């Protein structure tokens, strides 16, 4: 892409529209938007002693203190505007946009002059304000803004950067070298910056840092213009001069914006008005009588460079303004979202308590809906996801209670009567009925009281039940702990949803965790009480199932006999008519008869009856215990109190210190809120400035909502750029 500017454009450089365009970007920079978004600008970069400050002086026509090198200690924004009156205004733009006492002092720095005589002293004064001194820091990232008006000034804004240092010296430390390089490269990296790379002919251009930086940040060379200074130091007709002329022709280092050559006077032998009055005449004589005259006149001299820079800057602004508006909108959206995440400001106690009340209302609503199984609202995600399932606490508790019941039925008893074959599980202990009866008889002998032989003490049943139900405690307490853990995870999800991170963390630490710990202690205590009601009190039941169980033909002795008969005959079931050896037999009646047989030993018979009664009571007590854990422990001690942990009443009762501890904004949050508020304000003002210019010059009316939405999505928008360039007198030719 080769840039071309038609004659009408060059003649109209000072038109009102183009002046407004430059002023719009300068206004954005004054608003501080360049702290957040890259602005179209020209930055002057070069190695130390490359003649960069002399270039700045030649462009502006202002006698900068070149010899003392004062203006290379910080970035200098030079704003040139054509006006009837001559004037100089100097101010400081702090590098850090945040408001501090030191930054306020810099913002207050504002000086005006009617002429240029006191300008060097004014620059020295600004230098002191920035803290630059021989005993202090040598460079500053704060920007000096110099606005110059006069009848012979071009419309141009450029930023002069400190000279790049090759190595540390007595007056410039290694830290200074790194700081300057960091600052300069930071400006050069900005995608909307036009780089004016100043190269001194006194040194080999391949060794000059500025070219390495330019090619690093602008690999295609699309936004860099090279400026060769001190061509008079080259021996006429020498190879070095030929090499630099080749560089100027874009043959050595190619830049889309090309190269320009300036011949400045020696600042050591000329100064002030003498320098400015002789400079242009001597430059013209040098180029007319040297080999450099072979180059087109548009590439030589300060007058042509001013025109070129004005057009390049105007065109860059015209190209970038539509995308600049889109970027401002995107940054605004992101900043507003982040500010919204911080919530409302909470500086006073009333604001803090109000925020907690709002959180408590939403918290209660979500908790009660989840406990009731009403899973409606944005909080509840897809149930098939892990988080979606954790948010449905009723479903989790229902499933856990079911698993608890199954676990207690399967592993809640200490001993289980079996055929005596090897079993894979060690819990419960599998034992034959005969061995179980041996154990019961032993218990009867060890606990015998005044009862006659063949009669067992009722306390034997209680002792046997305690042994048989001994696994209950561990299983029940494990279940309570699992349910409590699930509730804790659920509450954390709710708190994360209803409160921002800082308040949520404080709520969990100061309110929820202590409350959950109390609930766990209460649930464990209630579980122990339920266990005690079964194990410390003698067996009591009026359940009809108990009477049916101990008189049922399906009592354990019959089941054991039935299994023996089935195994002996190889049958899957026993019926009233089984065919064997050509005849039918009633095996069911046989089993009943065998089950009703009397034990030959009265002690054995008593032990059998005691075992049957214990097993019958165990089944009834187990069902009662399962329901008790589910209702009296899980439901009443864990689930029901949840919504009251952070109720509006609980918030109202909180002490002021606790309210501030939980809902008071941290210093980090307050600082971030202030930064975002300032950023949004700056971006909004910048957007208004840009849209005002675009609306006036392109549309004639404010953009519609759909056009704004499209502007955010369509990042190319080449038609709009073309229209803008065309209406402002620019054109482009593709090669």
C-alpha cells in the first residue's frame, strides 16, 4: 500500500474539519483515554545524540533547550496549532491515571507564555515538578505537554520520546537505560502510533537501537517513517554517503511511509533564535549543492517533512477513528461488567447492612426452593452436570437416605444366619443357626437369674439386640457426616451465586462455617440419642409385625429347613406337589412339620425362642431407626435450620463490627472501584467526543442502536473508513 495525497488535500491542511479532527484526538489524550486505549499519534524516537531534539525544534520552530538535553528526560507531547496569536502553554500529564497527592500536584502544573523567551526555564520548572534532578531520578514516565500556537505553525501533534541509551554511564544508571527502553518501546508498540525513527548519519544505522525496535514492533514497516539527520557529517562521494542515500531510497530498510532527510545546525555552535533563523536557509543550500539533491525534493528539508507529517497523522486518525470507537465500546462494556461484579459501594454501615439484607433474601429463597425440591430459576443448572446436581439438595438427601437404608439393611447387623458356606464379605459375620444358638445359650448361662430351666430372661433379648445392632452407630454417623458435607457444598454454591467474592468468603468464614459446625454437633448428638433409645432401654414394641413374625411359619427355622430341603433335592422352590420316583409329594408340608419339631433340650428350645424374638424385634427397630435418622436428624437438625442461618432477622441482629467485617469493602476493592469508575468516565467522554465528530462529518445524525451493535461486531468496516477518507480529501492507491 503506497499512500498518496491529492493537491486539494495538501492545500486544505488547515481546513476547519481537519483541525477539528486533530483537536478531537488531542481532547481524547487530555481526557486520559490513552491510558486505556491506543490513540492515533506520531511518536519521535531515536538513539541519544541522534539529532532527535533538533528535529523536534525544526518541526515546531520553538527553541527547545537542545544543548542541555532537558527535553529528553521525559516524553514530550508537542501540540502545534495555527492561530493569529503566538503563545506557549505547558502542563504535565501523569503516567499513572490514579488520583494521589503527588499526581494532583502534577495535574496542577500549568504555565503559559506569550513568547518563547522563557520556554527553557519553564521546561526546567516542569523537570523539577516531576522529581528529576542530578541527585534524584534521571528520567520520568510522566508526559510534558507543550501547546504552541502562532500564525506560522502547522496543524500537528507529535510526541517526542527520550533518547535510547546504549549503555550506562556515571549520570545514567543501568536502571535508567532499562526504564527509557521500556517507555519508548511501550509507545512504539501501540498499534495506532506512527513511528518517526530518527537515525544519525554519524553512526552506522545497523547499530542504532531505534531501527531494531521499529522492526521488532512494526514487522511489516506499515506505520514507520525514517528520518536521516546529520547528512553533512558524511564525506561527499564516499561509500558511507552512498549507503545512506540508498537507505533514504528505501533500499536498505523498507518502510511504507518512506524516509526523509534533514540537515540541522550544530547545537554546540548555534543557539536560540540564531539557530532558528539560519537553519532553513543553510539546509536548503546544503541539499542544493550536494549529492543528496539526487533525491526527490519531497524527501528533503523540514518544510516538506511538516507537510508529510500533517498528512500522515490526519490519514492515520481518519483510518483509525471507526475502530477506535469500537474499541472504546468494548472497553466500556468490559469495565461496566467488572464494576457490576463489585456490587454497590458499601462505605457506610447502612449500605453494608442493606447489601447483606439483599443477599439474605435471595439466599433464603434459593435454599427453601432447593429444600422443597422446586428447582426453578437461573441458579439451578443442568441436573446432569455435577454442579447442577449439587444445587438440588433435596435430591441429594433423598438419595443419601435411600443409600443409608440399604446400607443398614445389608450391613447393619453383626451376625447373619447362613448355611455355613464361605462368604465373600466380612460384614456381617455369617454364622449357622446352630452356632448362633450356642452363642445364645452361653449368654443365657452367663446372665441367668431366678428363672426356671427352659425359661430365658427378657434381658437376654436386650443383650442380644445390642450386640446385633452394634454396627448402627458407625453407619449412622457416617451418613450424617456425608449429608452435612453435601449441605456445606450446596451452601457454598448458593453464597457464591448471591454474593460477590469478598462478601461470600467473609460470610462462609464468619457465618456459615460456624453455623454448620453447630449443626453437625447437634445432628451427632441427636443420632446418639436415637441410638440410646434403642440400646439403653429394654426392647419395647407394640407393633403387630412383631407378633406375626414370631408366630409366622416363615420364621427363620423354617427358612433354614426349607433351604436344606431345596439344596438336598436340587430344587429352586418348594411347592405342595413335587414329583419324585413316579409319585407326588407335599414338600411344603414336610418343611412345616420339620419346623414345628420340638427341641429335645429345653435349654436349646429357650435359646431358639430368644433368638427368634430378638431377630423379630431387630427388624422392627431397624426400620424405626432408619426413619428416625431421616426425619429427626437429617431433616430437623441439618436441613430445616439452613434458611435461618442468613435470614433478614439474623442480619438485623448482627453487630456493627460484624456487618463491617463481612460487607465492608476491602481497600483493594475500593481502589479497583475508583479505578474502574474513572476509567468508565474517561471512556464515556472519549466515546462522546469521537461520536460527535463522526456523526457531524459522516452521518449528520446520531447512529441508530442497530448501527452501534453492528459497529461492535464488524471490525473491518472498510466502507466507513473509505467514506471518511474520501470526505476529508484523502485517497489511497494499491500497488
